[in-house]
């Protein structure tokens, strides 16, 4: 069974660390970035969850925290799925690269499979970066709602998300130049540039 068929989230922290450090192609930088972002979102959720315990006396704040908790929880799920999807996409691309290329028909099939795999391996990091940008918005909202003693959790999550956006876009950069269809490549490049802008958005700050 390949690493790509095993969810990263079923591994222990030590197993994940050792797989990343190994010669295996997956999990690679994209998946690591998404896992890191997921932990950053989990840190935001911790601050929100702790703050909910004593927020019932302030109805507006309590409702704000409840709504935020639901959105942050959903984001954790979506990023978790994207971390696995990233490893799977790259594994499929490598399988396409290993296809036979003896005949012209085999060569054409291999080219098409490689292109399809490469595009998917580029789209997933872009999807993940978009989700991470949403996480930054949640961090900004959380900073003004959570208890003061857990604002550090929000700030830590925000820092991890910003770093993860930068690092996951490196996977996009590594793939873009090899996508042969110019219009698609340009569209993905534009999407990538817009997502990079999210890193420059104001950070959540302690009050």
C-alpha cells in the first residue's frame, strides 16, 4: 500500500515526521504546508472553544463565538481533506510519469495523463491557499471575541497560516512552468498571485 493511500491523519506525529524526512515522494512540501495550516486553524479553534465556556452572559459575543466556532471547525475538515488530496494527486502524477512510452499512442496517452496529473497537483495547493486565506479572516474576527488569555492562540494560528500560504504556493510555482496549455497556465498563475496577496492582509493583533 502506498503512502498516498493512507490518510496522513491516521499517522502518529512521529510517523508523519519520519515519512516527510524519508526518500518517499509523499508527503511532500505541499502536504506539509497544509498540515501546518490545519494545526494553525486548530489553534484558532482552541481560543474560540475556551472563550465559549464563559461567554454565555454576553449574548452577542456568545453568538459570535458560536458562529465562528462552526466555520473554523468546517475549515479544519476541509484543510485536512486537502492535505491527503495533495499527496494523492502527486502520487498519481508520478504514476503517469511511469507510464510506457514505446509507441506513439503510448506517448500521447502518457503526455495527457501527465498534464492532467500536473494540473490537479497545482489546483489542490491553490484550493488549500484559498482556504488558508479564509482562516486568516477567521483569525481576525476571533481576535476581538476571545478571552485575553487565549489571544496568543489566535496569533499563533495566524502566523502559521501566513507561513503556510507562502510555502504551499511554492508547490504551485514548481508545477506551473510544466503545464503546456498556455491559457490554463496563465489562469492558474493569476489565481496564485491573488492568493499571495492574502499574506499581506492585516494580521490579527492582541488588544
